[in-house]
C-alpha cells in the first residue's frame, strides 16, 4: 500500500470478537518482544538513548540518508532538511531547502520522496522526476534541475553505487543511469518489473523489490553495462526496503506488517531466506550498521535487530517507541536518526548505565461508551536500563481518567502494567498520563488519553457506502459486502 498524505480510519463491522482477537494477538506479539528485550536488557542493557530532537518545517517526512557528516531528511510537504552531524549526538540544522518548482509544498509542488547521496550531489525522487541537487556546500544547496526523461513516472526509492544510479518506477520498472558526470546523468537501460518499490546496488549486484518478489541481478559489461536476472525469491508480503551488509553476504528486507527478513546470499550460490523477525508494527525503512545489526523504522517505534550468524536468527536487541510515526531511518556508526512524519530524533545504540524508561504506547484511545459508564486500558512501562528506575510522580491531567495502580520503582528489566480507567462524563475527554523519573534523557514521558472523541471511535458502527473502484480492480466497492472483516480505508489528498 502506498502511504503518502493519508488519514487512516479503521471500521470494524459487527465483529467485536474478531477485533478483540486481532488486538490481543498484536498485544501478545508486542509484549513478547518487549519482555524478550527486557530479558536482553537485564543481561546487556542495550537500548536507544535519546540525544536530540528537531521539529523542522518539513512534514510528511518519508526518507533520510547520511553521507559522512551530513544528514538529509526528505519531506513531501515543507521541503528538504539538511543537518550537520559531525557531532553525531546533535542535530545541527543547516537549512531547509525547497526545489525550484515549489519544493515540498502542496498545489503542484515537487513532493520530494526518497534520497540517495553521492559525493557532492543528492538525487531525490519527486512528482516531477529525479531532482539533482548540488550539495558541495550543504548550507547552501543548489538545484540543478531534473534527470531528463523522468517526469512521466511515479517514482519511489533509489540507490547509487560508483557510477550507477538505479531508480524504482513502480510498473515502469527500474531506471538505470550512468552518473560518472553526476550533474548530467545519462540513461542506460530499464529493468522491467510489475511494481518496483525499492532497489539496492552492491558491487556487481542489483536487488529489486518487485511487489512480493525479490529479483537479484548481476552486472555484465560487454559493450555496455547491463544487468541479467540471476534469481528470484518470493516473500510473504510486499517489500518496502532493502539493505545489504558491508560484507555483501546478507541482504535485509523490510516486508511491512510481516517484519524484516534476512537472506543469506552465499548459501551454495543460491540466496535463501534464513529468518524473518515479526516487528511490532510495520517495517518500512531499514539500514544495516555495525556489521550484523539493522535499524528499522517500524511506524510507531525504532527497532534494532541483530543477526546471530551461528543460529541464523534475528533477535531484538533495542527499541524506542517514538510516538511520532517513524517513516525513515538513517545511521552513522552506532547513532540512529529517526525521520518521523513531522520531526527528527537522534538516538545512540549501546549500553545504558542508568535507568531507561520505555512505554508500550504513548496514546490511549478509549472506545465510545455511554456517560456514566467506564472503560479500562493499560500501558506497559519497562525499565530497559542498568539501574533502578525511580518514579518521583505519575498522574493523569484529566479527572475522568483514573490510574488504578500507580507506577512503582522498577528494577533493571522489570515491567509494570499500569491500568487507567476512563469514567465517561462528557464528550471529547482528553488529557494525558504523565510520568516523572530519574531517566537521564527522558525525565518526563507523556501518554495521551482520549475518550468519546467526536468523530470515528473504535467500536462504533460505520455507515454503509458505495464507491467506484479506480485502481487494482474494476466495479464498485460496497462496504456492507465485507461484514465480519476488517476494512482499512486510506484517504489520499490530491496532488
């Protein structure tokens, strides 16, 4: 599913039991990850420490990339952000850059999407083609226009290696360019695909995410550069992103709601999937670092996975619930940059000497209930640090939300489920559950609480409707035809 300017509404049709089953299963999966991580933390105390946060002008952020001491963050609305990360803990904002055709703004703007950086240049997929930006002075980037012939495609991910640039163009394939003259790329060829979403180049190999299929090509140079298909692997879900490790032995694949798969590229010369780790939400962008670790932008959190090559298994060794819809990810050494829908955060992965608080959720949205009745939800609080988490205060800001069992001091690796009951008194009850502790980088954490909000609430019956099917099929969509099913409707804003 393409995710751009989207508001998501989930309608549950006469299926309370099925919904509870779905939510309980997801909660079980997430809690399994958390408690496993708590066990790992108790032994090694590996996690993500927050260092810096920025709220740039760009929003609808979808991608980020690091090149040496430069971090570029791409937002579909509001522009492209440049940061100096020579001090990797600090997000030193250099400039917000708009493409000459309107930057990331709405109403016919370029709508930047994904970025790939080479020495002195950045290539960015947009609604108007592949933009070329001179970044030799990152404080004052200069637009050099667009790669010729790319304006008529729907463009997605791209990657560069040496003198080759590869651009995913969905049903129009993967476009290959010679960038030996980086300011004026020349077209080489197109690899045909059904739905190219992501591409990765490594030495003589090119990896293409084509729907649920991973196609592996190798480069030949007879009269000119060409790529021949070597093998194809079917995955369980649509592929969102690809990242190969520095040795070229393992390829990591983000497969959305199914998590992250790792492929051994050296097994008897036949690539094989050796493990799949089911992340807590939806693996979107990934980046390999430190040899065998991969940082994952997983929608509601950042997760760090580690490959045990002896056991051929991926393990969760770090996470941080960012609360801000993490879309893109970038790394520099052991520093992780979380590119979120409207913000950027920098984390450091490594051993934490003091306490470290993590919440299973930062937003409690209660189902609609009648005034005078109550409903209970919970938030799981975990200490993933290496010393006791001392709670100085924890309370709700709205008297309609009552903490049943206030948070107590937590030893390293210990968790507590905090139950918060909503006593409905009127519509649009909102507030927060606030925790103050001795966590060094997050002394205050806030979990929003919302009850009986005007609009769509979980558990309410959706009105029936009928719409024309304009893509991926023909005919009409009648909501009532899907009674008993979960229906996800994404509303996209026009270009």
